C-alpha cells in the first residue's frame, strides 16, 4: 500500500452543495476526492479500476439507484472498499439494512464535517491494520473446520469442495467467531464488535446472519454443530463438532 499517496475518496451524493462541501474539506486534509452524482456513475468508476478508490462516502437517497443498491452491487462484485453510508433517515432499520448490504459505517445527516473526517480516518486506518477488533486468536489467512476452507485474504470459501461466495459482512462475522472460538458471544457484543453499533434495539440482523452462516457451513442447519446457540446468552463457535441443540 502506497501510504505516501493521497487516499482517494469517492463521494456519491446528488446534493451538489453538500458534495462540494465535503470535497473542499477533504481536499484541505490531503485527500484526493472524486464526486459522482448517482449510483451508475459511481459503479462505472469501479468497472474501470476496482482498486482506484480507497473509500466511498455513499448517500442513501440517490436518484434512480439507491445507496443500498450501489453498496450491494459492489459487494456482490467482490469489492470490499470501505463504505460509509450517509442518510437523512433516523430509523435504526435503515442503519441495519445499510450494514446488511455491506456498508462499514453509517452517519446520519445532518452531520459534523469533523465527525465525517474522523470516521473516514478510522475506516482507512482499520483497513491498513486488518481486522477491526483486538483478536483473541492470531488468525492466519487460511482456516479450516469441518469440510470448510476459508481464506480471509482472498475471500475464497469452500465447503466440501464446493465454492461459496460470502458478503464482506458475512466474512467479518465468520472471522470474529473463529477468532473467538469457544467463547459465548452475545448478540449485543456482535452488534458492537462486528457491526459497530452500540445499543441497537434490534438483534434480528444478527440472527439472520447466523442463519446464513449455518446454511453455508452446517450439514444440518437446524441442528448446528459449529455455530451453536447458547440459550439466553448468544452464540458460540467451535471448529470441532459439538452437540448444539436446536437452532432456535
Ligand atoms: Ca441525496
């Protein structure tokens, strides 16, 4: 990574005055900034060069194609560029949905430019460092359990020889479980450490993601042996099969 080079931030925002305000402020901080007024323009930039952009500031409400759809399209294409989603909405569901489609951070409008700058700095630093959280286990890029082979560097995942494609959020969650193998992890802890939300009133998202991990990795998702439910407490991952009761 050429750290001496200016980080290239893409701002996808149709409100021109806001986009230009962000551009000036970020350029003053030494960033290189490109503006895109809509989703298709943004996605076209990635088609030309998937690694040209270091971070995206993505507005949720865009004409034609929503920020969600842009985010989803990038993640489905296997691009894990950090995405900071902006939204005028205040509903937690929107925030959760943003995270579901693979956004890394979420900031509500109106926001303070210093806060935005700080979030961008953190996201970029995090990316340079690798995993977000202090791992209890030093994880190699490759990990195997059951019939699963996972490469966290290339995002290649296979189960019994069959290739799977996981979203970046699914990979994050999987990695977190593997790094914390054997520990009981609460939904709230997962939201804090993996999604980066604190005090969220809903944990449905976590359960949906657990369902997906089980579908990918369990022989019988209804009777998990690796991604275990711990009643009233949360979840626990074990690489060696264990009796886990039902999937709840
Ligand atoms: Ca907008």
